[in-house]
């Protein structure tokens, strides 16, 4: 190696050393800047950085946002440092003839992927513009449907045969169908949509969803059927699956009711649809006479039925929230061997106060019988017919004593209400 080559080698070595030192200084400055930014983010956690809310629901707290931001900055810092090292090594190797081929190889491994990404992004711009146009059209179609849904819900727009409470679920159905149609249109324009790997993942996701959501789909379909059946609405007092309460929420998956004991019961829509639904509020509409409350008692035949009727009618008139018109009325539902069955019926539109109305009615019934001096605990007698009338053998001493005991036996029977 002559002096010229040595001088050239020293010069290139000096350049390489300067490049390495410069990159080291740049990395140190870069890390220092990122450290300062991270500290400022942590210091402003409660002041400038606020929690992230979506429709009054907190998605991320201020601490979570700051920690996520610091973590992302750390990733960016490592990526920039790695890129600097990948660039530095080929540049240094390219200065020397012995390592120039290695530098070209490293450059090709770094530059070629970046070149492909840039060219692919530029070539994908027409498809990207098509997707943007489709999304913009979809957005304005959904806005128009939401506007009409709101107008129908507020009864500012009326369609014959279309109820206001159908507007929101119908909008949700149309929105889902439009989203599905939009995805079907956009799918061919997505990068890699024609590859077998992409198609295989799509099929796998579809199978998982179909296998894991059979009950969810059933509840969804049942929710749609219930929506358009209109058996109840929010605020109605209903009975389903043996549960009685007020409807506080109904959606496409479940029904939630609140009982008089402030208990919240969640019933899947499949179970709601498979059982009978009693809606007490439909009897309290403006064009209806009201819900008929009834209570039944039994009383012996010693007291004339007219007196029983008067006591029960008077008790109904004294009961709060019972309507005067239509008037309360009595039904005699049975004539048993030992007593008659009386049923008092009265009208009310105060559906939310049904337990209190029944309590008041039963108290007034007890007071009415007590005022007349009538004991509501009547003895029950067993009637024994003569043997000859039933084709039995003549009465013996044993069966005489047995039947005598049966005749004298009395039972106290409470009234069924």
C-alpha cells in the first residue's frame, strides 16, 4: 500500500468516523428530546390531558392516555434509531472498496422494501379515492335516514300504518344492511383482497361468528319480531315468565323490567317471545274503560247474598284510585257445598298503584264485614246423606260413630282473595 492509498484510506476512515460520531450525537439528542417530551406529558397528566369520553362514557382516563402516548413515543424513538443505524452502516461500508458490495446489498435490503411501499401506495391511490367516495355517499345516506327516523319518532312526519316506535329499530336495521352492502362494495378495492390468505381469514372469521352467535342471532330475530308486534312499550306494566314489573329497557337482545320491589330482571328476547305477555297498560288507554281489578271471597249461606254484595260494593267505592264510572260489580263464580264464591270487580287506570289499590280494597272489605258484625272465618260442614239414598248397607254402630264424628268435625277456612 503506497502513500496515496494510505492517505485515501485515512481520509475515508476519518469520514466514516465523523459519520458514526455524528449519528451517535444525533441519537443522543433524539433520545434526550423524547425524554423531555415524555416528562412533559406525564407532568400535564391532569391539567392539559383530559379523560376521553364517548357519549358520556369514559373510554380512557388521563393516566391511561399519557401512558399510551409515552409508549407510542418510545416505539417511534426506537424505530428512528434503528433506521439511523441501517442507514449509517451501508454508508460507512460504501466508503471502502472491500466492503462496497456489502453496502450495496444492505442498501438493497433497506431501500427496496421502502421503494415497494411507496410505489404500492401511489398505485393504490385510485382505489383509495373510490373507497373514500363510497364512504362519503354512505355517510350522507345514513344521515338522511336518521333525519327521517327522528322526524317519525317525534311524530313530525307521519306515515300511514307506520308507528313512531318502529322508527328507531327500522333505522338500525337499514343501517346494518347499508354497512354490509358498503363492505361488500369496498371489499374488492382493499389491498390484498384477492389473496388466498385474506380470503381464508374472512372465511374463518365468518365461521367463528356463525358458530358462536347462534343464541345471539335467535335473540336478535326475536327482538325484531317483538318490536313489530308491539306487545308493550317503555313504561308499561307487564307480566312475562312469571315476572311482573315496568319495562325500563327493550332492545334487540334482551328485555329489562323493574318490579315493585325495585328489582331489575333481564329476560332474553327468545324467552320473552316463547311465553305469554300480559300488558296491564293497554287497558288504561284513553279509549278503554280501565283495568279490572278483582278479589274473591267465600261466605256461608247463612248470610243473604244481597248483604254480601252491598258490603263488597261499598268497599270498592271507598278504595282509592278506583273509578266511579264504570261502577264496580259483583260476580258469583260458584255455589259450593258449604259456601258461595263472590268476586268484586272494579275499574282503575292507575296501573302503577295496583299493589296499593289491592291493599286498600282488602282492608275496606275487612272493615265492611266487621261493621256488619259478620265473621269472615265460617265453619265448613260435611253433609252426610242417608245410606239408603246412596244404596249403602244399613247403618251399623261403628259407622254410626264414625259418621257422627265426621258430622261434628268443623274446619276453619280463610277466604281466598
